[in-house]
């Protein structure tokens, strides 16, 4: 490459005073130097804004934008609208990148003429770091293959270096869908994968921090919105005429979420008010309609869907259905 393209790193920030410095330091330590960092303070009530302003005194490539709290998706949109680079990276404020992650990815994009270079993902807890999404082959795949691999289990990540135009297109598509849920950012990521057309899987590392003792892991009724997102994913697949190719993966995707929600129901049954329990159970059971009766029959007899997955779902469904409140 004769000239190094500018890479914009987009960081939504909400009450991250304990983490934002480490995230920015991981970017300052990148071997790829032509970057800008756009932090969007999404209505923080702690010292996040103050800390970023102090960081700006030392690092001129950090931009701070403040807005009222709108959620992570809108914070990313704001950052994207202010990005000057031809390429973007999405980074959460409590996560970090390996020092050569951006350099390696840009090299891969240039060499193979791809629209996205995806990171491997490592989970970081208080005591250890372990692989979460690792690629056995660092190869080129299509947007359809990437989308298919993201449905059900996350076999690939939606984190990496993307052409800015890919996410601009993805936001337009997302806005036409018009869905609001707590995990709608995952839907946007999947749209971006499909819109990328040509993607390379790299060995660049993204370090995803998960705090098992965090309040963010406490029970939330908003988690049930995952079923709304699933219904929207199915509609998106149908509208793009690719649902038939991903039907098995979608059943896995839906059943994993259903089993997870049933476990939360069982775990919190004694602590939630009865009216919330009734609402919770009804939403879970109603979500069954995401698949038609014909699709349920096809899924039951589909040999590509593991028997263990079917039995887990059936057990969770019966447990929820027969629970006395």
C-alpha cells in the first residue's frame, strides 16, 4: 500500500469510567498508526465524559461526542456519521484489541480485495483469557456464508475491520426493518456481514471483557425482546430469498434462545412478582409462532439438526408449559 487508509474506531460509551482508558491505550499501541478514535458519550452519569476529555489532552486523534442516552446502536450510528475513515472498527469501551489487529486486517483487505476482515474473539474474565471464536482456516468467504455462520451459534464474529460503506448500507437496511430490542445491535452486525459480499477471516485478536459479577448480568425482562429480534431475522432472510438455505441454522438459533430464556425463568421464579412470571411465560410460549406448524414438522425430522438440540428445546418447552404459577 502506497498510502495507509484512515481507520475510524467507533466506541459507544455509557458509564465506563473504569474501562475506557484501557480501551484507548490498546488503540494507541496499535502498530497501524493512521487511526482516529470516536467516542460517543451516551448520557453517562459517571466520570466517563471527564476522563475522555483528559485523554484528549494527550491523544489528539480522540474525538468526543456527547448525546442524551439513546442506547448502543444509536451511539454507534452517531460515531459512524462523524467517521472520516474509509474503514471502521467497532469497539466496546471495556474491550481491547491485539496490538497488530488493525494492521494485519488492513493488509488482508488490501491483498485480497475484501470488504471486511473479521477478528478472532477471546473472552476475558477476572481470572483468565480463553478462546471464544477461533477460525480453523483463515480464508475468504461470502457474505451469505458469513451470515449463515452467525445464525445459531456464533461460529464467526461480526467484529473486525469493515469498509465504512458496508455499515452505512447496513444502517439503511436496518432502518427499513424498524425493530427495537435490547440485542438489535446483533441484527445490525449480521446485516453488515451479508452486505459485505466478500470477507476474510483473520487471526487478529479482539479481547471481549465479560464480568460475571456485573450487574449487567442480573435478570432483565428486556431479554425477552430476543424473540422480537429473531422474528425480524427470519423476515430479513425471507426478504433476501435466503431463508430456505439457512432454515436449519435458524431453528438452532431460535431454540438456543428459547432454552436460555427458560433457564432464566426457572432461576428467577422465586424472586419475580407473579404478574411478571405470567408475562414472561406467555411471551416465551407465544414465540413458538415464529415458526409455522409446517416448519416445526420439518425441523423435527431434519437430520441436519442434532437430536440433542431438539430434545433440549422440547424439555424446556414442556417445563415452561407445565409450570404452575
